[in-house]
C-alpha cells in the first residue's frame, strides 16, 4: 500500500479514537492493528503484535520505572515536602515573592527526588498554597509559579522519563542521560525564578522571610536525609556501583526508612501507596507495550523514513529542521502525555536528529524539555490541572500570568536545542561520552 495512505490510516484512526475518549494505550493498539491489516494477514498481525508487546516491556531497565514511581509516592506521603519548603526558604526568604520562589526551588528539589512533575506540583502546592493565601498572594501568581516549575522534576534526575527514552532509543546510557538533564533542568527552574521575581516587583509583593520558629540548623538537619537520596542514587548510578534499576530499589528502601523514622506513614497508608503505584505502573508499562507494537508497524510500513524525507525536503538547514521538530513536539505535548509521546516520536525524530549531527543524548533532553512544556498546557496538561485544583483557580484565570513563563522556557528550550554544551557538558566532564 502507498506509504502516504498507510500514514494517514494510522494517525487518523489514532486521532479519531482519542477524540472519542478511548484510552490512549487501546487507541495505539487498535490503530496499529488496523494499519497492519493493509499489508499483513490476521494470523501474522496477532502473532507479531503480541510478540512485540511482550518484548517491549521485557527489559531489566524498565523495572526502574515502577520502583521510582513507588519511591515518589512514598515521598509524597512522607512529610518530606514541608521540610524541603523550609530548606528552600533559607535561600530565597529575602527575595520579593519569597513563597513563590520557595515553591519553585522546592519543586526542583522534590522533583529531583520523586521524578514526577505531578507529585511535585501537588506536594509543594499543597504545602505552600495555604501560606500564600494567608499572605494574600494573588492566586494566579502562586499557581503560575507552581505550574511552570513543577516539570523540572522530569529533567533533574533521577527521572523515569529518561529511562523510558533510553529503552526506546536503543539502550542509550541512563547515567549519561541523568547527567545531561541537570543543566537544562536547573536553567528551567532559574528561568521561572526570574519571572516570579519580576512579577513580585511589579505587584509589590515584599519578602516575608523564613519561618523564624525553626532554627537554621534544624531546618538544614531536617532536609539533609531527603537530599542525601539524590547523592546516594545518582552517585551510585554514575559511578557504576549499581544500575538504574538497583538505584530505584535503593530509593524505595531509603524513602520507606525515612517515612518510618518520621512516623508519617502507617500500614494502611502504605497499602494505599502500593495500590496507587501498581495502578500507575500498570498504565505506563501497558503504554510502553502498546507503543512497541505501533513502533513495529511504523517501521514495517516505512512511516519514520517517509516523515524524515518529508521534513528534510522542507529545508536542508539543520537549524530550520530543529525548529520544525520543536514546533511539532510542542503541539504534540499539548495533546499527549509524556510517556506515549516519547515512545511514539523517538523512533520518528531521533534518526533525523542524528543525521543532522545531534547526539541521542542531546535529543533526549530536547524531547523531554518539550514534553515538560506540554505538561503545563491544556488540554492534557496534568500539572496545569493539578495546580489549578490546589489553588482553587480556573485555567482561564492563570493563563495570562503563565504566558511570560512559557516565553522564557521557550527561549531556554531553543538554547538547549542549539547549544550542545548545555546538555553534553557534564557528561563530557565526567567522561561518560
């Protein structure tokens, strides 16, 4: 069958099913089977599809995903967020709009611990939003700072997004990806802090300082055990002491021990955490399994090569191609969650990026940065909805305040795209590339 017709069938069926409200994993499988029927027999389709779905999740590295999810959920219920807020206040307490600044810095720290933007948004927003309300902060200002900074946890390691990408990209080093995410993630957070500072100056929000009822020494002491998790897990993975999967297991054990010490978790609460983690893990792993079938169908039909040719026919200038890729990924991020987006578009765009001289490491960071921005935009933006729910504010009310954040993050995204050193600098210094 004509490659154009095959491509149209795949994406039209996929789009129609999504529009009808069919779960994305089911939409992926159905659209893949319908497309495959144009070239393969039913027996071949059922055998190959099941085989690809099984092999897609038959990976030791992917075991890290449910383990990091479990660690994040334990952390989210373990009273760690409040300790990190107090710690953040030590650094930003004297800045105008210091509570919003603490929210941003807290999101960077908590996101790095949990690897989840939604967990960071809910935990930090839940801690700081009531205090901001008491201080008569503009709800739109508070919510926008939380929304824009929560996705930093998808870039600052450890994060399951890089693990999923590594699997799809053909076994790219997870430790290298982790190190590559630091500078873009920190730049993302600093960009948000600059915008929050300008807003605070403009709105006349003065610094309130840190909570004086808790000493500096106690604040630091309370935060150290949580922050040590980053050093233990990331240090162990990068130094080769243990793999990413083993590191995820250690993270779970460490978070559990902390929660027991803090007496912030009981048996009933732990069982709920296990159940929620199993549900989330099941959804993600089924998505990975379904996307493996779609990747096979696309490769067999020649769709990635056709899209690559179409993009390269627009221009031979790599800068133009990278701009087009970013535009497409930003639009995709508005309608699709991060995991399926990584699974579907990595096989399409990675070969193009590599042919134009971009490393698989830099591309992975660029891809996930795009998805970070997607998580703060409607109609799918999970971080947007969570933060608005916590702040009791509508999306319409926060949109205007959110636009300057989006503009700054867009500038950082372009820098990450065109300046390889931002993502490749640390891995190069550590001898990982």
